[in-house]
């Protein structure tokens, strides 16, 4: 790829910035557009599903209202079975007639019961109006062409007959059932309807059904009322077996099977029917349309219907596409604005860089006076700051070079960083010159001080600096040889050899000749003095040895005396320890006897207290006997009260049975009132409500009576248990009274024995006090013996201490003599080092 070359950084920034801006803008706008479109499409899906769910709720409410009427009718028949108060067949027919007048939206209401389960008189009703040739109990009202209720009979409900599913399926499953939509011919007219059926169960056993015929013409009207999405939305109501009950724009398909109807998706009837029966509940896009499935649960039948809503994708997502286009236009507009801003930004970046380039050319020509005036806080500002720091550093180094040239070696040389080679080199040059000056100054100072062995380290320098230091060292070596000869002789004298003399091989002249003669005379005179000192030291060593022998004999005698004094002190300490043990034992004995006396006093006090408590116990026992008699009397009174309560509970039971009978009669009256209200039609609606409330109150009264009966039975049983418990308590009280009398006898014996114990305890206390006095006298005598032994031990210790002090003094003298002897030996040894 060919490399791009730009003559100006402004053009380079503008080029790459524009490319980056366009790429980022396209990515952001593209992502935002896709996100916006996806969100809008999902919103369209949600709206379609919501519309489908709303229609499903309307359909479900329509059918569930029929179920409510059906369940109420089934509950009334079940209640008649349970109470045994069954109205006549004519009364039931009248009740259904009243319901038909009340619920005009339904095409028929019916009841069918199993043979002979109602009144056992099916044979008496054979061939009569409203039943079949068997006389089986049924009551069915349907509407004629004028919409008036008309008594009819139920057809095709026996097992094996065509169309008997409405009766046979609830009978076998014992569950509610909804028949599939079917165009039935009733009262001379053909009507598309479904029948909602509720089984009548008494003690879990099937006895018949109640049903309501629901016409489905209104469902097509519900489908045609949908005008959403510019009238392009289509809604279809399909039953569990695939019967079309309503379709927007397709009224001729109502009542037909989905596969035979001319609907857009009839070719997929099998898969759609499978989805309906599975309760499909979702929304999806297929073949250019958004399709929503919503199941409709009908009562407790477990066979859902379905509402299917379709909307063309282009209509449903039109708003999403428009929002995406608007977003693209807005993104393009702001991209152009960004390019304009980038142009001005590139211009603002390039201008100060051009100024810095001009100043760099001036510095390259050697001129350091101009200063860059650019004040910014961005990268260009930091570049200008760095350029100013570089210029300041160069100016500082120029001033430092002037100072070194003038001889000022303390000048400060600025170093910008660890990578500043110029600054480091100038510092090295300054330090080298300073080091050279320091070495020369030091050699002069050492020579002045007499230290002529010091030389300059020429290895620290290079080049001409090294030659200068080497020349100074050679000059010092030529002058200092006589001085070194004198120093060598002085070292020999210092080692004790006074036989040596100044080296004649060292050439001397001038003042150094006088130095040589003086050193030789020092050797001769020091040799004579050392010889005299050695003779005196040898005489002192002999005297010290005799003194040391005498001191050893005196020290041995003092040691034997100290040992004897120690033995006397040890024996005295042993005696004192024995006396102390005896004294301690006597103290323990005295304490024990004192404790015995105190405990005896305590026992005497406790005995007196026991005597008092026994007397109180006897009194309390008499009181307990009296209370026992009172308890016996109270138990007998409670027993009589419980007997009276039992009689009263029996009377309450009779009243409750009377309430139960009244409730049964009220329930029967309520049922008759409901039948009469049904006969009266609209005029009896209010009375029907009152009858229902009276029936509810009768049932609640009967239930309350049953609960009260159960509670009275429980109370009677508990009263009997309480009476038995009181009889047992009376027996226990008699036994307790007997035990109290025996307790009184025992307390009398306790009082007698406690008096005897008190007399014996007083005797023991007097004896213990006498023993305590004897022990105290013995303890006083032993204390006197202890004092005598202590005095003996103290005198023995004093004698031993004095002997030890004498021995220590002799040891100190011996050590001093030994030290003197050792010092003399060292002096003698040191004198032996001298050669004379």
C-alpha cells in the first residue's frame, strides 16, 4: 500500500479525523437504527398480541356468563337432592321458563336427569309434553322464530346416538363441557350455537346435567368490529375442534371446519388445529404477516378455543421504518457538523506547532534570547512548556560555562533529567577541575603539617590532569629521603632496639647532618638507662614472692574459722525451723479447737431454730387439717352445680333441635319461593333475590344449630369428666387429711428429740472452750523457746559474717600482691625486649 505524505499536519489531522468521524458515526447510527427498528418491531408484536388477548377476554366472558347461569341451576337441583325437599317437575319447568325470560340472550336452557333419580315416577310421565316416550325427567325451553320461550324435549342424548356428546361426555368425565359450534335446527330455524353443560353431582355421583344454548352470531359481529391497522387486521375465532365461529371479512365461513373454509391459512388447518388444542399462546412473523395466537379457556372443560389475529408486516412496522429514517437523517446532519468542527480544530492545532518550529530554527542558529508565548492546557501547550524548559536549561548551562571559565567552581549547572548528556558532561568537567585543586591544596597542607608520605592519586585523572599529579609526586620523593631515614631509625628505637644507628648510605647535607648526629646520640644514652632499670626490677620480684606465701597461710586459717561459724549458724537455723513447725502445728490446733467451739455454738443455735420451726410446723399442720375439711365441702358443692349444668345443657339441646327443624322448613319455603318467583317472571325478580337470601340464612341457621349441638355434646362430656375428677379429688383430700394427722404426731416426736440434742451440744461447747485455753498456754511457751533459738542463730550468723569479712580482706590483699607481681613480671618482660 502506498504511504500517504502530507505537507501540513493540518491536512493530516483533517484527513484521518474525517475518516474516523465518518466510521464512528456510521457505526453509531447503524447500531441505533437497528436497535430502534428492533424495539419498534417488538412493540408492534406486543400491540398485536395485546389486541388478540383483548378479543379473547371478550369471548371468554361471553361464554363464562352462560356457565354462571348453568352452575346456579345445577346447584339448585343438587340442593334439592341433598335436603330431600324436591319440587315437582312442573315447578322445575316453570323455573326454567322464568330463567329464559330473564336471560333473553340465550337460545335455550335445559335439565336432563338420569332415569327415576328425581321422584321415581318416570313411567307416569310417558309421552307427556316436555319429555320423551320413556318419561325420563327433562325440562327444556328454547326460543321460537319470534324469540318466545317454548317447551320442548331433549333429543339425542342416549349413548350411541349421534350428537349425544353433550350428555355422555360430562357423564363419563364428571367435568364441565362445551359442545363444538354446530348449526342446529331448533323450532323451525337453523342456528349456529354451542351448548355449555354442567354435570349435577350428588355425593360424587352423576345424576344429570344442566345446559345453556349460546348462539354464536354475536361472535361474527365481534370479528367484524375490528378496524385496527388501517382496517388490515384480521381476527379469527376457532373452536377446539377447528370450527370457525367468527372471521373478519369472511362471514360465509362461520360454522365451517377450518380446512373447508376459504381462509388465507386454511391450507395449514392440521398444524393450526394442533396448535389450538395445545393452547398455543405466542406471536410470530410468517409469510409477510404478524400472527398472534391467544387461547380461550372455556370454564373447566380443558378444551381451549383460540383467537388468531393477523396483521401485514409492512403495515405493523411502518412506524418503525419511519423512525429509522428520521434517525439516519439526524445522524447525517450531526456528522457534517462534526466535520466542520474537525476542520477548525485541525487549524487550531497546526498554528502553534508552526510557531514552535520557527523558534526551534532560531535556537539552532545559536540565539537563546527569544521566548515562546503559547499558553494552552492541551498537548500543544505541554509541547510549548517542554520547549520553554529546554530553552531555560540551555540558558542555565551557558551561564555556568561562563562561571567556570572565570574560575568559579561552585557554580550550579542545571540538569534537566537523567538523559541530559550536556549537563552531565559539564558537571563532570567542573568536578574534575575541583578535584585537581583539592589534591594540590591537600599536598601542600600535608607537607606543612609534616606528613611527607602523602601523595596525589594520579589514577583518578586522565590525560594532562594525570601528568600534573605525577610531577608533584616525583618532586616530593626527591626531597623527603633524609626525612624517611630519620623516621625509620625512630621506629627501630620505638621497638626497643637501641643498638641501631642512622643509615650511612643515605646522603645528607646541611641541616640533615645535625639531625643524623642527634638520632645516634639518642640511641647511645637510652641504652644505658634501660640497663639500670632492669637490675632494680629483678630485686623487687623476689620481695613480692615472699609476701605472697605469708598471705596464703593467713587466708587458709580464716577460711577454717568461717567454715566453723557457718556450721553453728546452720544448726541454729535447723532448730529454729523445728520450733517454727511445732508452733505452726499448735496454731492449727488452736484454730481447729476454736472452729469446733464456733460450730458447736452454731449447732446449738440451729437446734433452737429447729425447735421453733417444729412448733410452727405443728401449728401449720393443724391449719392444713382445717383447710382439707373446707376443700371437701367445696368439692361436694361443685359436684351439685355440675349436675344442675348437665340438666340445663339437655334443655339447650332440645331448643337447638327445634331451631334445626325450623331451618329445614325455612329452606323448603325458600325453594318454593324461588319457583314462584320464576313463574312470576320479571315481576318476581326482587322476590327471587329475597328467597335466595332466606335460603342462605336457613342453611347458615342449620349449620349453626349443628355446631351448637356439637359444642353442647362436648360440654356435657367435659362436665362428666369434671364431676368424676371432683370425686377423685374428694377421695384424695380425705387421704391428705389423714396424712396431716400423722404429720402432727411426727412433729411432736421431733420437738422432744431436738431438746435432747440441744443439751448435748451445750456440754460439747463447754469442753471445747477449756481445750482452747490449754492450747493457748502451750503456744505461749513455745514462742519463748523460738525467741531464744533466734538469738543464738543471729549471734552465729554475726560471727560467720565477721570471719567472712576478714577472709575477704585477706583475699583482697592477696589479689593486690598478685597484681603487683604480675605487673612486675610484665615490666621485667618488657625490659627484656630492649637491646642495650
